[in-house]
C-alpha cells in the first residue's frame, strides 16, 4: 500500500468515527431535565440525530429542547419517538444544550410505573454535518478527492477555532492587565489616603493637647 492508501484509510477512520451517546431515561410524573452540552462556532451547521425506542402514545412523552447559552431556542418538540433529526445554523460562538424530559402519562391503561426511553444521541457540527454524498454527486468528486476535501474543511475549522481561542486569550489578558492596573492605582490611593489621614490626626491631637494645656 502506498502513502495515499494509508492516508485514505486514516481519514476514513477519523471522519467515520462518530461519538454517539446512549442513555436510558425513565418516565416520571415530575421528571428532571437531562442535558448534553456541546460547543459550536459562529455560522456553523449543527445536525442532531436522535433515535429512541417506543412510540407516540405508549404512556410516556419525551420532550426535546435545544437552546444555546445566549438564550436562543433552536428546537422544542413535545413528543419525540423513533428517529428524529434536527439541523440548525449557529449565530454565535456559544455552547448549546440538547435537553430531554420524559413525562409519564398516568391515564395510560398499561402504566406500571416502570416506563423508560432508550435514547441514542449523535451531534455533528461543521464539516462532519455536511451531506458529503450530495456534494460528491454534484461536483463529481472521486473518493480520494472527497476525503481530501473533508480534511481541508476540517483543517480550516480547526484553524478558525484556534484563532478564536487566541482572540479570547488576548481579551482575557487585556482584562487582567487592566484589572491589575486599576488595583495598583487603587492601592496607591488607599495608602496616600491613610498617610494623609494619619498626618491630619496627629496635627489635630497636637492642637487639641496645646489648647487643653496638656503639652
């Protein structure tokens, strides 16, 4: 096997490997919300794939809500069952939460208090979320060209994220330097005020004692 063959296998492994999350969410009368958090860059495509067992009307109601840390709601669905897919484009560099709440339907005749939903959650963003099969068919790319295109876009995303982290570090450094400067001048002002107050107290006491003929 040549170098390009090894590269092709490595890229396939890196891109094809997906991190799916599995959870078993019990249905309760007053359930707590269970959330999974991820970070996304500005103007980045995000695809959330959800697979659940059960069906609508089986005695439990799985509620889905996707909201970012800024407060934007990207999706809210009351009853999720089977396979469900959500796609949205982020508007800011922010974290977002994919939250599930599983409510039990007490009026369901087959209710035995032990209902639960198995959930498989997969979150893709950026280059990983694009429909590469459609791109390959539209641009008539060869398999190796397609993989190299994926690597190029993923590399650009990594470079963009590193630039964002660099700018964020610069802002934090400027904030720290500004805070240190303000603390320094505030400390000098406090010291000068204390010295001035001490001198004034000494002069006042000397004058008081002279008036009273103590000294």
